[in-house]
């Protein structure tokens, strides 16, 4: 019986410091029927030299050297070039455990699912695990799709992605959210596993780990509008109305919490009104969503449940922006 091939797609941009570790972790997998697609996105450091060195050592490596276009277009090109039965994505400074591919593929084949979704570890520069996220074994509850919207810590059936024309959005925010909102909503065959073999590297030296993108510097409304447009066009809004409504509600709260650091209350208030006016325009009755309430969703972390519940109460009485302000001062 022919073994399934897994295409592993890694966009590379100025990653010379940690790129070898990432590539080595893929080449040392217990499951060997893979192709590793390394897409150099116009790096200005020595990343391409490192990639070429590995290309000479292993025939499973495919190298694409191109001008800088951003991570969304680069991943989309990787999908087009992939020839595997399944797709996996890795970020160029992260790395995976030796049984990572085998674990995901075994579950995908056994359960005959379109997507298998897992958790991750968060190691820092000293190798210390500062965070660990694991999901329960079973089928995905769609109200929880916002939990891990990154493309990594998942395996996708390639034909499923191609046939449904699922792509990353070329935007300076949320390109992966746009991708997974479709991927996880369209399919009724998404499995979750209690496994954390993906290592999402926390670089203590990187400013991006401590400073979120500011409201004015990102196109959040383009992201929201494109997400709303695609779920409408693909009939997901009608088919999964409560799930999609809840997704937009939670995403807006999350975005406000992590984009308003050090803003004045006046600025937070203005941005809050803009986003919730957008939500109210698209979902007039969002406050009555069945997943908003005490102890909901049922499998959510207690701290998240408590925060979202408190927010729903504050928001109902027009005071949600106060809670956001307090949160950003923690």
C-alpha cells in the first residue's frame, strides 16, 4: 500500500539565526515520506544560503527563491506547488518534535478527517516551556475555532483545501484567521488531539513578542469584511450562523485587548465603538448568541469563560470599554 505523502510548507524571511533548527526538526521526523517546501521570501540575510546547503543534502527539499511578497502569498504559493496528500505549515523560527508528522497523519488516516488540530508548547530562548496548550481528543466544537487560528499545529488534506479554494488573505493582520475560519467551518470532519508537538518559539529578544500591532497600523476592518464576505459567499453564515456570529464577537474582544496597550481611555472608547458598530451592523442580535453566558462554551478554560462572561455583562449595559481599559492596564 502506497504511503501518504505530507507536504510541509515553510515561508522563510530573514531567519538565519533559527532556520537550521527548524529545518533539522523536519528532516529528523520519524515519518519520512515528506516533501519540505522552503520558500525564501526575499530574505536580506543568509537564509537562502542555509536553504541551499540543506537542498544539496536531502532530495525531499524543494526550494523556491522569490521576491518579497509577504507570508500570505508565500503560503498560497506553497499550497500550489505541493504534491503531497496532506499539508502542514511551520513558521521559520519554530520547530517540531520528532513524532509530529507521524502523530498527525496517523490520526488523519484513522479518523478519515479533513483536518487534525492539536496544541503547542511555548519554549523561550533558554529552552524553558513558558506555556503549554493541549486540546481534548475528539471532534472540534465549532464555537471553539478561535482558539488556535494559526496554520501550524494542524494537518490538512490537500484536496480538501484545493477543492474549496481556501487561501490565506494578503493583509497585515489575520491572514491565518481568514484561512482557518473557512477551513474549520466548511468541514464536518475536523479532529482534535491531545498533543503538543509544535514548538512555538518565544524569542525573548524579539519586540514582536511584547508589543502588539497598534490599531492604526493594521487593516482590521479589511480582515473583518473579507471574513464576513467569504463566509457569506460560501454559505457558512447561513449554515453556521451562531458559530460565525460568536467568532466575530470573540475576535473583536481579543483584538481590542491586545491592540490597545497604553492607549488612553478616550482612544480605546473610539476604537471600541468603531468595532462594535461594525458587529452590530452585521449581527444586530449578537448579545443573544447562545454561546455567550455563564460557564459557556462548555469546554473553554475557566479564566476565559469568566472574562467573556464579565465582558458580556459590561457590554450589555454599555460599559464593555471600561473592562477593556482595565485589562490593557494589567
